[in-house]
C-alpha cells in the first residue's frame, strides 16, 4: 500500500482552483486542511458528488457544496435552468472533472467512475478507505465547500 | 455548420450550446442539431441529424466517448469531432483521436478556449 | 504566394529591363542595317547607270564617226545607224529617269528602278547635261530617223558631237562621282550608326553582366550567410532541433545539442522511432508513433492536440559512451512545417528537463515519505513499555490537538493561521521533548523538521490555507506512525496499548533528564552534567509530576542550549569545562513547593536579549531603552523569541519558553528568574498543592 503524498493532494487542490477560475475567473482558495476520522467525519453540505476509484487505486473523491455556492456557479456558467437536477448535475460534474484532471498525475490506471450525485440529508459516507481521509476546505467567493480525498494506491 | 453536443451533464451541454452561439462564431453559422447524454443516444441522433461537427465527452454511461467517436467516424469520416474531457491522461485522448476525433479540449474550459477550439476545428 | 511573386519580379526588374534594352538596340541596328543596305543597293544602281551614261556618250560619238566612215567608203551604214539609235535612246531614257525617277533598261537587259537625283550638285549637272543633250538629240535626229540624210546633216551631228562629247563625258563623270560621294557618305553613316548601336548593346551587355553577377554574388552571399547563421544557430542552440519527415526519418540538418541531449550519434536519415525505442518504454513508443502520425495526418488540428503530446516529459534511459546508463527526462515538442499548405515535416524541439522533473519529484518525496526506520522500531521495543504507553498517549493527544487546530481554520470567519501555527508548535514541542528523553531520535528529528516547516510558514508574509496542506500530510504521517507503533507493540506485548492510561514515572525522571542533558550537550559539542535533589517529588500527584516533567524538559533544553558555554569558552572564563545543571524540588511550607533548575552558564545577558529583540524587529530601540532590565529578561518568554541565529533540534526556534509559561500557568505556578552574567541562571517555579487547576481536575 502506498501513501498519498502532499504533491498528490495538491493535484486535486490545483484542479479545483483551476475549475473555479476557468468558470468564474475567481480562484477558489484553500481555507483549511485537516484529517477526518470516525469521530470527526468530513463536513458535507447540501449536495455531494462522488467519484469511486478502481484500477491501481481504491477509495473515493468527494466534493460537497452548499446550494448557494452551486447557484452562484450556475450563474457564472450562464445556465438558465436551476432545477434540483441541475444542482445535482453540477456537483457530479465538478467531482468528475477533478478526478479526470487528476489522471494527469495518477495515470490512466486510476479508473474513475461516472459521478454519483446526492442531495442532503445523507447517510454517513461509506466506509472510508483511509483511517484519516484528507479534508480540504475550499472557499470560493464567500462560500465554503469540502473536498474529501479518501484514496490509496493498491499497487 | 451543424453541431451535435454529446455530454452526460446537461449543464455542460447547455454551456457548450450557449458558447457556440457566441458572436465570434457567427461566421461559422453553427446550428445545433442535437444534444445527447450518452454514446448510444449520440449514435441514434447522428443518423437522423447528420451533424458536421460534434463535441464529445469521454466519461459517459451506456457508451463511452471513445467508442462513440469510433462509431460516428465510421458512419461519416468527414465529421469533425472535438473531444471535451477532464481525463487528463494522454493515452485515452490519443485513443479517441486515433479513432477519428480531430481535436481535444480539457475540462474545465472557459468560453474563449471553446470558441477558439471550435474555430480551429472548422478551419 | 502573390507577395513572393511580386518580390521575385522586383528582384529581377533591372535585369529584365537591361535585357530588353539589349534586344531593342540590336534590333534597331539590324533594321537600320537593312534599310541602309537597301539604300546603298539603290545607290549602286544609280552609280552604275551614271557610269553607263559616261560610256554611252563616247559610244554615240563613235557610232557617228563609224557612220561617217562607212558612208564615205560607200559601205552600208545600217549597223552604225542601229547602234546610234540604241545608244541615243538608252542615254535619253536614262537621263530622263535621273530627272524624274522610273524604270530603265539595266546592264543585263533587265528593267531596273532608278531613283530621281535629289542632290543639288547632281541636279545642276543634270540640267547642264539636259541642255547639251537637247542639242545632241536635235543634231542626231535626222541621222537616226530619216532613211536618207544629207552629208551636211551628218557633218552637223558629228561636229556637235565632237564639240560636246567631252563636256557630256565630264558631266556624266561628275554625276557618277557625286553619286559615289553620296553613297559613300551613307555607308559612312551606316557604319557610324552600327558602331554606336553595337557600342550601346555592348555597354548594355556589360551592364547586364555586371548587374547579374553582382546580384548573383549577393544572393550567394545571402544564402551563404543564411546557411552560416543556420549553422551557427544549430551549433549553439541549447535545444535539440531537427526535422522529421513522414517516414519518421531525421532530416539532414539538426542542432549540435541533439547529440548531447540524446547521448548518441545522430545520422541524417536516421529512424526517429528506432532512436526513441533505444531509450524509452514500448508503451511510450506506441503513443509517440500515434501522436506523430496524427500530426502528419490532415484529420487532426495541431493546436487542439498539443496537450496530448506523450513526449512532453518522457522518461528515457540514456547510455553514454562509457556504457554508463542514466535515467533522464526529455521533452519533445512537435510543430507542423507546411510547404504549399501541405505538411512536409515536423519541426522537433528536444529539451532535457531532468532537473525540473527531479526537483518536482524530490519535493514530493520529501513531503510524502512514510517509512518507519528499522532502528526506530528497535528503539521503541527497547523502551520500557509503560514509558512508551505514556509517550504514545501524549503523542495521540497532541496530534488530535494539532488536527483540531487545523480544523479550526475552516470554522472561523477569518482564520488566524498565525495563532494556529503557534498552537501546533507548542504541541509538537511537547512531542519533541518527550521523544528526546526517550532517545527516539527519528521521532525527534521528524518533529524537528515538522517544526521547521511550521517556522517557515510562520515567517511567510501572508499565510494561506494552502500552506496547511503539507502540515496535514505530515500529521497523517505521524498518525500513521503512531498507529504502526501501537500495532507492533500490541503484537509484542499482546496488550491494546492505546487503552492504557498514561502514568507519569517520577522515579525515572532523574535518569531521563540526565540522559537528555547528555544527549543535548553532545549534540552541541558541549559538556554538561545534571544533578538532582528531588526529595519532595513523591509528595506530588502524578498528573502534576507529568506537567513538571514537560516543563523541566524545556527548561533543561534551554539551559544546555543557551546557558552552558562551550568547553573552550568555559576554560577562558575560568570555569570547569563541564557545565553543571542542578534540579531540585523542595517543600518550603506545607503544600508549598519550589521547583528549581539552575545552570552555571553565562547567564541571561540583557544586552544579548536586547539585540535579539532588535534583530527580530520585536521592539524598536526607543521601546527597549525605556524598559528595565527585569522586563527585558522576561521578554524571553514571549512567543517566537530566540537569541540563536540558526535553529537546531534543541533550541533556536523561539518556541519553548512561551510554552513553559503556558504550562506553569496551567498548574497555577509562578515563575521567577535569577541570573548573574557569566555565573548562573536559575528558573524557580513556586506552586501549591490544591491550588493547581490540573491537580483539581484530576
């Protein structure tokens, strides 16, 4: 089992920063980074996009954001529709883009699933792969979102 | 120019559609003839709508973008396909190009990037 | 394309005009030649006929004399008459033609065109000749026309002929001469014109030659210069440059760097794929071939696939001439070269990006390493289990506190990263101190490097959330080590280590401190010995002992690092080379305790503290001069203070003393400092049992 290193965490952080910058010309900054645990599960907001990993990696990448953040993002995209489905779609697309972008670093043998999007209330995140999943708190405009990196390389 | 948009995210489809109507692309006279949310839908729509250009996502349910590109290029070798994907490993994208796509654009993209990619695709 | 055509004409315009002029001159001379030749031909006829008139004038006289002779001899005069008639007729028609121009019987019995005489002298001769000729025709008329003529008539004719014969001859001679003169003038003019024409043509030719050679030479020079420049560029450019044709063969010209970058001889026409194959993996080769073929195809758009270049940072195995193999990273960039809108070649730019890649991976390695050294494990197993349990419990608490501090950043509106870092630093300092007392060098050095990273961040002008990411990864490392050590220990002892409650071990305190003292001193090339009198220690509750232990660790660290001088310094000061540190615990009144740690080092020097405060911009000179010595000395307990200019594992980070103050406050104690320069420093802590918040809570 290989640990994930700081550079690899930054791969995701850079991807999310780039994502918001591309869409809105405003970067998303890292507000905080810490470790989640059973006692302290990762913070989740109104919507959650999940990408499951397979191949050389196992685990999941989560992106969770409050409704207001997604609303602003849809406005930045000039998306006229703002149905519940669009909110779910957006959060899934972000998770998918982050995971896809990360393949530049992790390679094509990090298989990524089609995104799954869910809305609150959530049941707890499925059993985590890591003892301490990485929680990266993002701030874009004045809103917070969370990026949870719970992945391990298996060969 | 008849354009077909293939992406599993409706938001992305809407965004591509909106950008394709940008004034800088007016000379291309882009007419959106169809939007598909997976490869299978895209193939069905392709037969009916005969698009000249296609934007193609790679990670999609049902039939993925590489397979779909292959099918479309087989049906009409002259079609110009722009792959738009977040998959940043080179081999998957090269696979799509070998199977008939003409260009590649990374997600996330901004308006200017898509505009210039569509211009390059048609020229 | 149209532009280059225009330029082409421009370049050759002068030459084209010159050649055209040459042709015009030559043609002009030729036409003139034709024209004049014709005229000279005409003149020749005139001269000829004028000469014939001369002869005819003599023959007429001769015919008259023959007639006269034959008549007097009684012979037939028919032949003479016919001759005279013919001669006179010919002379007459020729003379008329000279006057008016017209056809005349030529020398060979053919009719020729004769031009009228136009020169004044010729005209004058003609008019004189005409006057004489009139008389002549009148005199000869009867002889020619009448069958029978009188001898008188013949005599008159002969007399006239004799009288005028010479005159007429002279006139006709004059005419001939005049015509000849005119013709010769014309010939002269023609020659002149020809000479000038040919001269001009020659001049022009010379010009063309000069111009042409010069521009040829200049273009040769330009080509040569361009070639030289290309050669120079190719010889000096850092990047490997070459052209690749459709068969993936390398072109004739490539930069000199290519050999040094690829570490092999490159021959023109060499197979690029073979070269690449000799140094990289087969998957790379397949992708590279795909990519290059895509670029040669018209199907894909070059600028839409640049991001997919599989050789933009490719790992290769290069073997040098001595057979030494080395892993390098190369970057190949491909650009289409279009000739007449067709892709003729790819321009390939090769760079060695190994250093850049190494820098990135080295960074990743440093940040991502998660190895537990074997010696570390051996150390762990050698440590008393109970002590280890305590340490692990302390470590877990500290790590959890650190994580909580990191999490805080996300909760508050504006995160105070500075205070978060300070909080984390205090926690790590506790871990470091404990690890050092247990002799866990690896843990100490890891904590130390963690601290250094935090110091680095603390000194950043603007701390950002992004800077916390590395700390999180390191924290995860610590958690993992903790987990690993517990797993190992539980497998060795069979007990679940994490559930054991921490126990402070007073009896070991002196041993531990002596060990720590020796270890810190030897780290700093110093000598120090710790003595202790802890008679009152058993009266203290264990939770208090634990806090005192932490405080003592920091104070001891401080005493050795800042108090004790190097052996050389001590000898110079007249002290024993080995510094002594004394630790004592006394009950001074009922439940009133005094905890002292004293060293015989150089004491707290207010001047040194002042200059350190100034150096670190804590206070300005003005503020410092207004402070009393005691206030200045107490500044050493402010967060971030250090008198050392460089940090080492034991001191210099400016953390520690502020932590001590925190801890002393936590047990409800009071700190006093006694110091004498070059003599000693004493840290005295007064505390009471029953008043300590720590004691109460437990």
